[in-house]
């Protein structure tokens, strides 16, 4: 990501010579909905049929997964996506994963994670949580976690391309636009500014 360079173009720039890799790097905003809503529905169904969780236990683990997603979103954005390698190869990888979005923030096809990246990550995290969580809770927990992920992706697209009237969404959009156009070392929360406030990376919006 070149410092002080931000394009206003809405076009998708080419980042791979290989046509297959190039196509896999771009995705329409609604694709995650098509991929993950059936998965979320299946996990919710399994919560009641395979583990027979009561409604309160189901909601408790769902909310736990949703909350942990907000932490995951913040950690990934702050310490993974904004990690700047020194090697040329590392810089190239960084540009592919996140730098291109900062240089071309209006590119509508690089605002949500493509399935080529999100599916392997989702599978890896699923098996990690399956190992860590108490028996019988993974389905409800991961239902909430994936709901959080979808909220993040749809919110990110909307913050760049929607015009809001409500004060809540206007404030959230301002928070994200400051991250892009003022100081990229602050404002790592996308679907919520909660962890920026807790961990001291929020903007002084006054």
C-alpha cells in the first residue's frame, strides 16, 4: 500500500497475470450471502437436532460466537491485514490481501472476502473451535460466529457504497472513512467501533 495514494476510481485494477487467480480475487457483494446463509441455517438446525440444546443455551452460545467474531474482526484487521512486511514478496502478499483495498477503496468487487479466501479460513477456525469448545456447543457457537462474519462483510460493502440517513450508520461510516482517508493506524473496527474504544485505537471525532 503506497502511502498517500488513494484512487477515486471504481474500476477493479488487475493484480494477477493469471486469469484464474484474477477472477478468484474479485467477488460481487452478495456472494457471501449465497455461500453462508445455507451453512448458517444448517448449523442452527444441527444445534437442535444433533446436540438438542435448549433455546437459552443455544442463544447464549450464538451470542458468544457473535461477540467473538467482533474480536476476530478487530484482530485480523489490526494485526494481520495491517502488518507491513519488509520483504518484497511480503509486500506483494500484503497488497493482494488488503493494500489494494486501501489504494482503491471504491472497487466494489474487492470489498467482501472472496470464497477462495473465506472458505479455507472458515474451515480452519471451525476445527479450531471444535477442539477448544465444550462438547455439543460448536454448532450454536459457529452459527453466531458466521452471522457476525456476514454482518461484517455486508456492513463493509454498505459503508463504501450506501448513503445513510440514520445517525448510527452515519457515525459508523465516518469511523471507517477516517480509517481510509485520515489515519489507517486507527479505526480497525468495521461492523462496530467497540474494540477501538476498548483498546485505544478510536479517533477523536471532535
